[in-house]
C-alpha cells in the first residue's frame, strides 16, 4: 500500500504544477485552489431553469439582462408548447415583485375592482382608530383634519369617529385641537407600552381623570397588559398601571376598552397575560360594567368566556376578519350575538385585505369599516344593513351616546300577533285534517266500488258479478262467491 501511495503522489504533484504553470503554491493558495475546483464542479452540475443550459444558475443566466429580476428572453419548454412568452422562473420572479401589498401604485391612490366599497345608507361609527398615527403615516400635521390623511373618501353615512389617545402628548394635542372636526370623539388611556412614562404614575393618572370628565371623551382605553417580546416595560409596572386605570374608570362610571395583544399560537406569555387580565376584571370590575375587547383577534375561547362572564361586554372586530387566514376570528364572529359586537378600523396599521392587496403604502382608514361589516354579514348570513344597524345600536348602547338615529328594522310580530298566527295555523291544520278525513272516506268508497265492479273472479277470471252489494256479490258465470279478505270494507257497506 505504501508503494502505491508513493507512485501516485508524484503524479498529483505534476498535475498541480501543470495547472499552476509549474509554480509551487503555499498551503493557503492550495486551499483556495481546492475550493475553486469544488465550486466549479458544483456549478457544472447546476442547470438553469430559465434557458435550460448547464453550468450556471438563474441569476447568472445571460438571458436575463437585469441580474435575474426581470423577464427572460428565453422560453421554458412548457411555455413553448403553450405558445407563451417568458419563462416559469421569470414569471415567478415577476410575481414575487408585484404580489400582495406591492401591487398597484406606490402611493395607494388607486385600487382595483375588487376593492369597491360595499354600499349602504345605514349610519355607522368607527369606535377606535389612532388618529395621530394615521396623520403621521400619511405625512400630515397633527392639527390637519382626519379626512386629509385618507385616500378613500368618507362615506356619507360615517356618522362619528372615536380616536384613541394612548399617551400624554396625544391627549394634549387632541384637547388643544378640540372642535376642529364634527363627529370626532375620543377614548383616553395609557397604553401598556407607555406604562413607564412616569415612574410614580400620579401625574398621568390625574390627567387621565381630568380627561375622562370631558364630554368628548367617551371611555377609558385602550388599556391592558402586554407580556410579549415587543413590549419592554416591566410586567409589574404594566399590571399596576392597568389596575389603577380600571379603578379610575369604574369610579367615574365610564366604559372600559381593553386591549390584549393577539396570539393564536397560545404562547405562555399570552396565557399569562390573559390570566392576569381576567383576575383584574373579576376583582375590580362590577359584572354589569360596560367593557369592550378592542380589535380582538386572539383565541375564540377567551372571547366566549368573557362574553359569558360579563353581560355588558362587547367585542370589536377590526380588519383582520377580512383576511382568509383569520378563520378562527370569522368563526367567533358567527358565534357572537348580534347585540354584542362593534366595528373599529384600528388605523393606520393593517388595512383590510381588499385594500392591502393594491398598494404597499395602504393604510387602515375609517371608511373601510364597510368591508369589515360585509365580512361579518357573510359569516352570519344576514344583510349588510342588518349588521350596520346592530353595530350602530351597540355603539350607542356601549358609549351611552346617541350618535345617530337608529333606522327602523323590518317589522317584527308582537306577542299578540304571534298568538293570532299560531291560532290561525292551528285552525288551518285542523281544516286540512278534516279535508284529509273526507278525502280518505271518498277514496275508500271509490276503492270499494272499484273492487266490487272491476275485480275479476278468482275462479273463472270473469268480471260478471251480479249483485251490486260487494259483500254479497257472486260470479254470474260460475256462481262462486267473491272473497272479501283482499279488501276490508268499512262498516255499513
């Protein structure tokens, strides 16, 4: 074995010298040469799915002029047979470039046909949207009107918008610009991410208490706890802030708008946050207090438990329900009673699916609530107007404020009318039973007569019964009496 190895080694050295021009290589140069050789072998085995040739990858294909990101000048074999242009690989790249939110204009100013707003004349209310975040994302000033930041025109039946104030700066800006927009209301509260704004918490609670006494502030929120990795505030500090605000809202007798970061995967942080929230609500909130789960998108079982525990609890649905993957949320929308849900745009993040597919800069706007209501209507198998009427009635009931006159629904029967209808149905059914009895008697008599006159004699096969009375009939040919066991005649026949 040693002799064989000694014979092979000089040959390898000669081959290396030929490749390097007879120059001796250092150890590092030999390693680089070996890596280059291995790479060349791998590339030689590769096959470009754009042009079908071997020796290069798609991004190195000479048929793509812009580095593998555009259409190829080649055609795949399948598209050659179908007569199409371009290649499967290039089409895939083009789809990746223009799919999802990257389709359409970059400014989000034009939408496709699928994004047409549903139409209705029923008034509706957006119960929660972050006005100042929407203005900032749209490049507007904080004192600009809200409709200037929206691409979609406000529907005429958009009666009111409830803005969320989560920090001290937002409260001061909103109250300084109050009265600038008709139909604009607020809900004020300290967000979990802003719980450490003041370490003592006394001054911010005093401002919040003052804010809750204003006529244009309708509720306390959105408040809650967030144990996810996105929130860096200490859990104990969040819990203390949440309890303090809950006590403040209960003392002022204003509704509570509670936010819990959604987590369908049911992580331990989410379960602990949900548990702590339930404990706080059970200990510090009366059973009949008005509560709203803001833009709820968590597990359906948590929403069902809270609906059963608090009779005046509402669930507000956001744009998440319009996405196909939110099956758990649509199932919960089917189970939530018609008098226990609200509608919120929760802008500017996460626009509805119909708008998100048109532009990479699309925002969630109050005018998009019609898409959310339409999604709920499809799940409940009712009309859009019915959902909007219920949402308006629920909004007025939750905030205890008459936003608009509730339209009249389809006329419903009173208890007296229902009793009259039941009596009428009983009478009709009795008449039908009497007619059925008469029909049965008539059919029975006809059958008996048919049996008596048209049935052949079982002995001679003749139809010559002489007597009209079928009970005493006898054959006129052979005199055989008729067998009556085959048909039982009624009494008196």
